[in-house]
C-alpha cells in the first residue's frame, strides 16, 4: 500500500525558508540537492511509513551523536 504525504502550510513555509537560506548562504545547487534528497526520503515514507517512526531508543540523546 502506498500512502500520501500531506504537507502542512507551516511545513511548506519552513521548507521555503530553508531553501532560501541555502540559496543565499551556499548555492542554488546546494538548495536543489537538499530538496532532491528530501523528496527521495519522503518517497520512501510513502511506501514504508514505519521507517520514519520514532522509538524510545531513537529519542535517547546518544542516538543523535
């Protein structure tokens, strides 16, 4: 089963801000790569939504290091 990802207005606005920041402080190429990588990861979530689920272990501080 393939799920649909629904982007909220807040997420869309945040994404625009991130892309503008990358364009202004890095390059257009960096912004486009960021967007392509994000779209690829979201695409995986449509097929395997469990892969994005948080677990108790993933919330531990050492998991971010």
